[in-house]
C-alpha cells in the first residue's frame, strides 16, 4: 500500500521509499517510521505526521512511499481526539 492511499486518521509504518530517498530520509521518512495522514486535499497535498513533525507531501511523493497500515483510525473533530473502530 502507498502512503497516498491512506485516509485521514489512518496510520502506518513505512516499509520503503522509491523516490527522493535521501531527501525524505532527512525528514524522517525511513523504513520502520510510523506515519499518520492528518488531512488531505482532493487532487492536492497530504498533511502527514511523522515522528513529532508534520509535512505537506504532494501526491507523487506520497505515492513513492510504501507503508504497512496499522492500528485504528483516529479522528480529530472539534479539536478532541476520538477513536474510531474500523476504517
């Protein structure tokens, strides 16, 4: 699965990076790192959390990052953290 395929609130672990590996590694996008999609714009960038940082990644860059989905989906409605079951 690609990072670009995750929906807002979904988490995963990076399993590989196909493009811009050195640049993305400097930002913390390395195999084994946990990531979470915080927000996405249709046809636009994804707001992605990795470690304690957040980055806006374009669709092409996000599609070059392979992830293994994990855990439950989290929602950030009204500033409160609520857990959702399933996808």
